[in-house]
């Protein structure tokens, strides 16, 4: 800090001329800058809106496809269980006996009784199990 007086202010005419030009340039650039800023902000809003809508659509589509896939998986798991049960029962004596009865065979100690009103061609004796 010195006790020297402050420098004198610049002349008023030169300050207004230079300041006027600088301020005029800034003022002419300001609307263009504001328009560009507004344009970029508008584009950002449009892009954000598109991204939000696209994300919502993909979420709904993904959820629906996931539910469909889970339904198909459950159906396939049921089919696998039926096939595994059929495979395990295919060679058991009880299943073979039941299959023979369905085809019309009888046991050695059994007596065959035929009704006089029986049809010529016998129908199905057993329920057919459809394998997948």
C-alpha cells in the first residue's frame, strides 16, 4: 500500500467508443448464442424423450417375451417329466401287464367271458397316453 493517488480515469470519449463497440458486439452475439443454446436444449429434450419412450417400450416387450418363454419352459418341463415317467415305467412288470391287458391278453388263471352282444371289433380297453 502506498500513499500515491489513484491513476486518473481514461477520457470519457475513448471509453464510450471502445466500450460501445465491445458492448455492441456482445449484444449482437447474444441473441445468436441464445438461439443456439435453445436449439441444443430442445434437441436434448427430444433425445431424452425418445430414449425414455424407447426404454419403456423395451421394458414392456422384454417382460412379455420373458413371460412367454417361462410358459414354454414350464410346458417343456412337464413334457420331460411325462417322458421320464414313461421311461421308468416302460420295463416294470406292472406296466407291461397293464399294456398286455390293453391289447386284450388275459392271465393264465383268468377266465374269459364274452357277452353275446359284444361288437365284432373291440374298442380301446385303456386310455392311451400321448407322449410329447
